[in-house]
């Protein structure tokens, strides 16, 4: 049973437009959420995170929104750039639990930003 | 500075053979993690080491999988009697402490079992 779901395997947007990547989770114990970006042949790199006590976290062109009641989060990238083309993974953790180091990942969404 | 390194980058092995995958974490990082990414899947937690504490092996899929971390630094993931379903990218990560948002990943080892 997938506890973190990224239902869109791929997304294509034009340079300069907004990219919105979505993620849903089922485990109500999750209280910390992260987005990782992965280029081919490289390991994932941390992008941005959000705690469940917040509903928004912003870092430059990247903003993550969290809707706890809907168990849904989204990553907004604006404006999108060709260098943003990568696989984006949503991950979740139960920081208040005993195994707070465990990350549960979604399957990823391949973002392609067209020039 | 040097990031997490893994070797080999690619490994092709025959079904039934044993394989060893190596991870060199970032110097000074006390926490080390192994993940597996099968085709079309997300990253799957395998095992976690923190300092001298007993590792969390709860994610290892079978007793054919084992891992050790010598001297609190380098880690080796061993898969015995490999099966085709073991084919995946094996990713290692490290962090200064058990802060999940600061896990630094290596490039992974792509294992193909024929």
C-alpha cells in the first residue's frame, strides 16, 4: 500500500510558466514533508521541506503548500526554467515518531520544461 | 567538498551470485542510509546506521540482504544469491545527524541480475 502518491508520472510546461507538482499521502502520522529533485545518473538532492504546523513554505522560485485536511501537498515552481527539468520526489516522515529518520517516497514526477 | 560516493556505478551479475555494494559517506556524517529504487517505483528504505547504535534493518526485504558499517564510516550492502527482482538502483545517503531533511545522496549503484 503506497503511503505517498504522486499520481502524475510526468508533466510538461513552457519556460517561464508555473509548474505544479502534486503529492497525496495516506498516513496521518506523517508530519514532515520534503521534495527532492533528481537528475539522471545522480542521487536525489534536497529541494524544500515543510512541517505540518505550516501550510506554506517558500524558497526563491519554489513554494510548497500543505493541506493537512486533504492530506495533499504541492510544489510550485515559478517561473519554470529548462534547468528545472528533472524527476521530483515527494517524501514524508513522522518526525514525532521513533523512526523519524525514515523517509517514505512517492514514485516521482518527471518534469520537462520546454524552452 | 566530497559528496557521498558509491561503487560500482553499475553491476551486472548472474542470478544466484553474491554482490557487494559500497558507500563512502560524507566525512563527519554519523548517520548512513541505504535505499532501493526499483523500476517505476519510489525510493524504498532498506537500512539505517547511526553512530554506534544498533542499525535499523527493518526495511531489508529478505535475509539475503545484509549491511555493515565499519569504523563508523564506509558501509557495504551485501546481497546473497541474487534474484532478478533484486535488479534496481541502490542509493546510499548520509547525514550529520538523523535529520531527515539533510540526507545527502550518492549517485547510486545500478544492479542488474540476469
